[in-house]
C-alpha cells in the first residue's frame, strides 16, 4: 500500500540509469504515493539527485533554479555527435596542449557567457524535443542563452584528460562548456564523465546510494529523509500569528508589518511551514505555493 509521505531524500544516482528510473526505484522502496526529482542527470552522469516526496514536490523549482556544482572529465582530441561519450565519434585530432595554455582558455569561460544549447537536449522546437529531431539527422538553429560560470577550476591534467570543477547557474550545459573549451584549446573535446556534487545548498557527501537504500530497513530509510523546510533554507522567513496564518493558508493576501520583500518562506508562529509567499514593497504578502496540510514532521501516517 502506498503511503503519504513528505520530505527530501538526497540520492547519489549511479551511472547507468536515468533520473526517472532512479526516482521510480526510490519511490517503490519508500512506498510513496507521490514523488519527483529536482534536476535531471543523464544515464552517463552520477551524483546528487534530490528526490522530493509529497508536498515537497511543490518546491522543486527552488532546486532547479539554484546554482549547481559538478566534477567534469573532458577528453581532448575526440569530438562526438552528442558532446559526450554516448555519441558517435565525429573526429580524432592530435592533442598538443600544455598547462600554460589551459588557464587562459578556462579564464575566458568564467563569469557570464553565451551558450548555444545542444541538439541532443530536452528543449523543444514546435512541441518536439530537440533530441528527437537530432536522432533523425535534423539540425535546428538554436538561439544562444546567457548562463553564469561562477567557478571553473582545473583539478587534473593527465594525458588527454582534463578534470574540472564547475559551479554554474541554472540552464548551463556542462557538455557544451566542455566542447567550447576543447575548441578554444584547439583539438576539440567531449564530456567523458560527469558527477554532480552540489545543488541548492545540498552536498553529495550527505547523499545515500541506491545500494544503501536497498540494504536498509524501512525505519533506517525514513531516517535519511530531510524535512520539506530544507528546500527553503535560502529564503527569508516570515512567522505569522494564528489569525494571519489562517488567512494566508486560505490563499488570502495579508499585510505585513515587518520589512520583508520578495519571495519568502512562511510559517505559522512557532508552528508548521505554510508555504512560500511573495512580499511586495507595500507590505502585502501574497501566497504563491501552499502546503496542503501542515504537518509536524516530514512524514505522515499511513
């Protein structure tokens, strides 16, 4: 029997399965009625995948919009159709790269840059995902998008492989970044490995693996859950007295006396999370996403 369950699980997704397959495996283990994930990882990528249960799924956008951090391996001298190791090889070129030329190349990609989204992506053109068109040999002109590379650090250069730490804004395609770095260095490159190490304040070292979940009993698995409130840690907090909390919970706009502006997490005073609101300069607080029913813990009874 499925159970009502709210909370967040930090999963260390393995290589070899997609994010949805990992999600479904976790959902079965927890017998959860409702679950989703926040941030797709391709089958060839591993690492941090936040799995959201129940009411936590309402706040997935908080993770999707946040900065993310990766360890990326770039193989120089080989370009592929997809920009990663899954694609067909397009070209082999000799690699004549040394340490002296790597740092100037990387420096050009730090800060705000423009990226052309890859054809092998889930972006849609006239209602169809680009990867479906790419598999038919079609190429669509894609408008460049502005993204921000907060950190781009060379960790290792050995043979024809670069290992990079990348901290970037939402919408960044790391394989496109690797391809562009490869072109800047001369021989081209593709993404040969990718591991997500952080997202929205969550760290990979706090994640659990599928093997750990499968080997644990139900009580142990539940102890790995984080409360839904953790998704909102980065927002200013507003605590409402009972009457105002009741009105907010019913979807009404209320007037605040405290100086909060923009998006904020909203709680019943000394009580449960009510949801996310938007505070205007006038003091009006408008509900944006509401918890269906306040709960004292991240789990509900079966």
